[in-house]
C-alpha cells in the first residue's frame, strides 16, 4: 500500500469531521495510525508538507502554474489519489487557524524536539522548492519560510545554509551551501562535503521516515551540495 493510499484513507476519515481543522488533523493522525509509529511518521510528514504548502499559498495570496508544477514534482500524486490530496490541501487552506499553529502542531508531530531537526528541515526544503518555482521567492513567502524555520527551531546559521541551497546569495554561496566558513583548507572542505553527502543520501532520509515518494527533496539537496563543492574545488585548482 503506497503512502497515497494511506493518505486517501486518512482524508476520507477526516472529511466526516464538522471542523476538519488543524486540531482534527493532528488528533486523527494520532488515532488512525496508533500502534504504527513508523507509518504515522511517514503520513504525518506528507500531511505537513501538503498542509503547510496550502498555508504558504494562502499567505502569499498567489498560486502560479509553476508552483503547482513544483508541488506535483515533489508529490508525484497518482491520478486516482489527486482528489484526496486536493481535499487535504483545501482543508488546510480554508481553515481559519493561522500557519503558525499548523507549523507548531506539525513540528510536535514530525520533529524530534531538538534544534535543526532533520525531518523538519526536509519539510522546509520542500516548501522552498515550491516557493522558488516561479523564479523567485516573494517577500511574503520569504517571511513565511523564515517564521516556519523559527517555529521548527532551525537555528539562523543553519537556516542560511538551507536558504543558500535554493537562492543565489552571491560570492559566498557555495560555502554557505556546505555550511563551512570560507578560508578553511581544501582538505577540510572535502571531508565536510563527504560527510554531508553521506548524511543527505536519499536512503538515509527514507530511513528516518521520509516517504519514498518524496525523495525528490533529497536528490535536489544533494545536487545543490555537489554543485557548491564543484565550484570550490574548481577555485582551489585554479589557485
């Protein structure tokens, strides 16, 4: 049974709720998947991605075709499950609760409770992928993403690394992408790069609960890390 089948069953259950707001979503996730922590984590991640995507669209006020395409790239929703995903998206978008409440509840449900939680970083990466799809991250989207990162307890320095993976921050960009300061010996950069690649390998993400259907987040991240390292390596060779 795919993650989409599970989400489809979940959406059918919550659709019978009179409110179907964030409290209903969280409570339903806890009860429907009680006894299967791994499955609950995978479905919770998916629900968080869909719900916060909807809240970001509402905060920005504009949903472009590029953003819809990016959403579909990450999710790869089977045609037969598209209606259920759209239903969940609409529930979150129409809910009067603000995005901060959604972010807080999803952080409790998906996160470890520690700073720079890897699972919450995965969600933030997915949101960035959607936000930048039309060629730029708009001011309201930027404010939304920064506030979500604060709620997720992503430290500012680490947030700058995430930001650099998605936006061109100028000359310091490749170093920020790798999360290492400029001027370090190239041997240190190479060792750090290898640790990052191992840490962000798609298999590692799946092992910690990222559904296989969302590995696009992992592959995009690894591509950004590789590109940054190649720029630094090229510069080191030229020196």
